[in-house]
C-alpha cells in the first residue's frame, strides 16, 4: 500500500510551492505509505489517485500535520508545514472529511469567524460572496447541525474559500455534492489555479480529476483497509 507511488507527467519544471519528500507511515507492522514524494507549484493542481486502501487520505493528513508521518518532510513556501506557525496558517487551507464546525455558531457566524481569524480583508463582503456561490445564503442563519450532508460539505468548502490561501488541500471535496455541486467545484478549482493558488486533491471522480488536475500521483497497490 503506498510502496508504489508514481507521479504521472511530472517534468520537473517550475519551483514547487509545496515539496513533499519521503513521506512514510506505518500502522503496526503494516506500511501504508513508503517514501512518497510530490511537488505542487503555484497555479497547478495535482491529484492523488489510487484504489481504496492505498493511503490517499493518510498521505494528505501526513502532509498537513493532521497525522504524524514516521518519516519524511512537507515544506510549503520554504517552511516546514506546522499549523502552529502563523505563516503556514496564512498560506494553507485544508478540507478533510472530518472537518469540524463551531456547533453554537450559525453558518454565517462560522464563516465570518474563520475569515476574520485569518485576517481576511473585507471579511463581510467575502463571506457574503462565498455564501451565495456555494448556495448557502438561505440557510446562513442555521446551525451546522441542522444542515443536510451536502450542505455541510459546501460549508466545509466555504470555510476554505473565505480565508487567504496559497495552497488548497482537499480530501474528496466532491463527496456528497450533487451533479451541479461537482460542476461548480470544478469551475471553482480552475479559478483557484488561474488566480495562482496551488491545489492538492484526493478524488474518486475521474472526470473532476481530468478537468482540474495538471498531473496525478498514483498510489498502490492496495491492501486490506
């Protein structure tokens, strides 16, 4: 699982905004990831693909520090990725499947707090624009717990889009989105690239990967999850 990691189409051109080297993760006597390397440049999207159990989500978690790798490094804009560092918090926006929300804050209050905590300029205007874009304006006064699973996924994505960022790390961002939502997501990620942001994503949607990603890193072979 992870002892075969291939970067399809990487020509080594361009300085990496994110440089990942030698990420290794073991659980007991099982090696999930074995020395994975990847680069993501500004304005580029890289997809991580592979069969179930190949360590895709584990790789993202190790890169952003949500899980501790047994070996390897992740460097963003010349700095080791550590969310305790203000520069990393400024540059890195992450959406994982276990994204938490403030339970006692409404949707709009949650997004406003995220935007202001990350020193987003014109926070109110940005939040209102993102609410409209993700289709949550009508439920903006509700608590996250009252939303449908698809609406909660949109809120998780909105939480990334209301803050400054140079790198987006997304774990199956299309999960629980309807067809229109996936279409919107693809367009939004292309806009992120056009604006100079880097995107690293795990996805099970081949059409989304083909539309958005400049390169893919393939993990495998699979073992039992």
